C-alpha cells in the first residue's frame, strides 16, 4: 500500500511578493538576504521533512569560493530542490535551468499557493 504524498507534506512556506522580496533587500542593504536564505531553507526542509537546503553552508562557502559555490547551487541543486517540492505537492515537475533567489522564491510561491489551507 502506497502512502498518500499529500499526507507526508510538512507545513507550507510563506508566499513573498516581488516588492517585499526586492524592497527589503534594497532597504536593508542586503542584510535581509541572509534572513531570507535561512527562512527559505527552513521552509523547504520542513516541507520535505529532510534537510535539503543548508543556508549556513551557502552563505559561508559562497564568499570563500568567490561565488562559485552559489553558482553550482543555482545551476545544479536548486532546480532539483524545486522539483522535489513540486513532486511532494503533487504538481508537475518543472524547474528553470538557472534558479537564482527570485526564481527560487517565485517557484516556491507557486507551490505554496497551490496547496490548500
């Protein structure tokens, strides 16, 4: 007997709009981005029920590698994470080739909005 994927879902995350996303980044001179990475990683991990994103790793390794680690994440890991979240929500698995912060939030917004409740 196969488990219902909808029952295995964790809590859905927060829908963030474009203006709040970029506005808070600009107003706080980029400090909001640190908070945002931790928030999104926590939401994704809670929803999937496993630690799939690690904000500390992203924020520490990116400057050490001159941004290369973040690029690897955006091209390789982030699309996979989006597809896992979409699959867990029972949605078609479509992720952009490159997933920057706004693309990640936009794709997560689509999932959070599709989940009832």
